[in-house]
């Protein structure tokens, strides 16, 4: 028995390991696009893109003259795009796993 556990630390047989490996991954569901971090990241990215495009296509001298020679639209837009990237990367690296038992399709009494 000790040789078997040394060769396979989990103690599962080859057939059991393949069965649990496939069923364990198929049961995990993530929030995906409905994760609040993805929604916030998308909105921040949209606003950042609008500000960067506004900075590129607007009259630069009028906006820069009001802000002590700093293009606020450009820097704010780039900051929002960076924040959006952080939110989306965070959601991709640490996804929220949805509990299947809590969200069943049938009512509890049936």
C-alpha cells in the first residue's frame, strides 16, 4: 500500500483520477461577464477611451491652457484605462465561483 501511495500521492486509481478530474472541472461555474469587477472595468475602460479620444481630436490649446499646461483629458483617460485593466485582470485571475447547490433550477420543495 505504501508503494502505491508513493507513486500516486492522492491515493486514487487511474480510472478514479480521470473521473474526478473531468467532473470536478465541469461542475465549477464562474460569474463570467456578470462579475461586478468586469462590469466596472468595462465602464471605466469606456470612459477612459472616450477621454483619450477627446484629448486626441479636440483643440489641445484650449484645454491645456485651462489646466496649467497639462492635458487632463489624456491623463485621466489613461488612468481610467489602467484602472479598467486592473479590474479585468483581477476578475480573470481570481474568478468568483458560483455555488451550484444554491442556484438550482427547480424549487426546493419539488
